[in-house]
C-alpha cells in the first residue's frame, strides 16, 4: 500500500493528493495505481495529477460515492471509466490536460450537483449533452484548447451557468445554443475560426465580459474594439446592430399597420417569411412533439418546423426540393452521420407526434420508395447493411463508403428511434428512411420538416436554418399578392416536450432565422402575433 493511501485509510482522511514525480516513479515499477484508493469511500476530495503514465482509471472509482471534488489534471487519460458517471455528489470536476477524445453521451445525466467542469487541453471533437433537469447547478465550464467544431444543446434551464470558455477550438460558426443562456456573464471564444459574432449576444442582459480575439472576423470595426479589450464598447456596438436589424422584423398581424417609414424599408424585400406562433388558431397537426425517455440514449435530439404555403406544384420544384435535401445530407449533415432530414406531407399526418425508441422487430413501416409491403425496422436495416457490404466488396474497400457510414450509428443499438403520429403510424425511422405514408407530392401545400441527431441540438438548428434559407433561394414559396414581395413561406412554430409535458425546445424561437446579418438574399421576416 502506498504511504499516502495508508495514512488516509488509517486516519480516515477526507482528502487524498497523489501528484508528481514520486508517483510516476512508483508507476514505472508497477504501472498501476494502488487499488486501495478505490476503497476509501469516505473521500470527498481526490487529486491524481501530473502523472504521465496514468492513461486509464479503474471502474472501481465509482465506489467513491462521497467525492465532491475530483482533480485528474495533467495525466495522459485517453478515456474515462464508465462508472465515473455515478459519482452523483460531484461538485467540481477537473479533467484538464489529458488526451480525451470522446466522453460517453450519458456522462453528465446523473451529476446532479456538478458546479464546475474543466475539460480544457484535451483532444475532444464532441461533447455529450447536458440535462435541463439534472445539471441545473452547473456554473462554470472550461472547454478551451480542444478540437470542438460545435456544441451540444445548452438548455436555457441551466440558470446558474455564468461562465464558458471555448477558446482555441475549431468553431467556424458561433454556437447558437449559447444565445439562450440568459445567466451568462463571461464568454470567451478567442482563437477560433469565427467570421461573425451574432448581435443577439447583446440581448443577454447579464453578460459583462465577452472575448473573441484572434478570429478572422469580417467586421473590422468589431475586431478592433475586441483587440483593444473594450468589452463595454463591444456590447454597445452589438446592441446597435441588433436594434438596426429589428427594423426589419414586425410583430403586427398585417403589414398595413406598419408605420409609413417601415413600409418604405420593406419595399426593398422581394422574399418574405411569416412566422405563426405555436398557439395560432387553425390546423393543430404536428405542432407538438413528445420525446420519450427511451430515445435519449439512442438519438436524443429532434427539431421540427411546419412550412405552409410551399409551391411544389410548379414543374421541377419538387425535384429541386428533394435534391436540396440530398445536398444537405451530403454536406452539413456529413452523409447523415451528424444529422438527418425528414420531410412529410402534413395532410397525411394525424395529430401530434411521438418521438420514441423501440425494439426494431416491433417497428413496422413501408419505407419510402420501397412499397407497398410493410416491413420491420430490423429487416429493413439488415437489408441496407447487406447492400452496403455487397457494395464494399465490389469496390474492394476495407470499410463502408462514406455514403453508408450512417448505418454504423445503429450497429450496437437494441432500440431504434422512430417518429410516429397520433394514430401510431411510423412516419420516420432516422437516420435510415422516411415512410411512404407521408411522402411528398406536387400537391403538398403544407409540410413537416424534422431534423434528428445523436450529436447535438446545435447541429439540428443549423441544418433547419440552412434548409429554410435554401428553400427561399430556390423559390419554393408561393407567389405573393403583394407587388413588392416575390414569394412567401409561412412557418408554424412547433415545440418539443418531454413525457411530463415540460418544454424542451421551440422552433423558430426568437434567436432563430436572423439571416440578414450574413445573407446576400433580402428576406423580410414577419413574426405574427396570435389572432384574436
């Protein structure tokens, strides 16, 4: 037994620190931490640091149920033990300066008391999601010096989250999920690849310090203010931009009631999007999606939007829309490995929707383009795998082509995700296929778009944002009666709730669809109030 461990056991100490060269020398003799460490269940503080020979930890760490502070910094950890997620009394977790590439998706779900999290200086390319219910005490997050390109959804219910450091990562787009964290006081996102900073940041009332130095910003004025550390001036500049953009957003029910000056501004626009509130009277189909617990460990993120007034009847428009979907699957969705797009004729859907995970042998559907025979999700998936394997052998490759890599997402899953309507008809089996039942046709006038991902809500929002913008660009809105407007699309707000009816997310929210900051295409976005 190591002397420090022996003393902690004999004197029933609550703290244990193992650090530096003396620990490394012991590990050179026997490359294993003293297993007695994991029997000291009275510990509430444990530090194992500066030990480059420590690459893994025993699963027995899960026995240290009283730990409130765990510091594992400056080692060579490349993975975390599965049982670490059960340390429910953890308040402070420091895993900085290791070699972590991934963390299990459910890692944070039981850490109900977590307040500070430091994952800086690792090799992380993705981060697991936080829970709106279980991570409410989270206050400080340091993710600097990793390889992150996007974030998971940061629920707005994280009302204590005040500081986030994302510096020295690989963000090309500002993570929109941060725009809903009203408790945020300090945001650091230096040394990334950002070209724009959203003006909505100025609407986070508690934000006192923001840093985004060493980014290739297009706005030279903003860049200069930042390099001079003029935080107050930066926020004032963004607030001015925000106010100017709001001139193009109306909250009235009819354009006629706009002030004369506003009407003159609107004449510049040839494209228009109207956004109907969730509670707007009318067809209620598809407005609410209930996400059930079983799907959270399989494919936890879903975002939906209803698009009305779409023109698929004009020859060539339906083909253009389907080609757009394929294009986005290949590019931003990375061959469906990051996210998947589903599109459905709203008139063929019944009531509200259920997003669940079920035994694939019990899921029956007619896959899109494969009708009319009803097949199980298991049989359909197995056939896709056989076809992909056949293609791999024909092309003499060592692994599946990029086109078929999304199949591996369900490889070890006991349950498959599925989206069903009120009559329990399965309309989507992400990431594999939609159902023939809700297939689009030239006569479709209102459609449901669903984006799902096992990665993050942020990627769902980015994909939805892009597909709607592209729909305007390829002129899928119906011709407007207004002589100043070329086309109009109408978006119906939807909401996702959990099985207890608690709100998870809405789309479009007030932080979505602010395109005029970076779009070459002028679009009037009209957010309509509820009709009385």
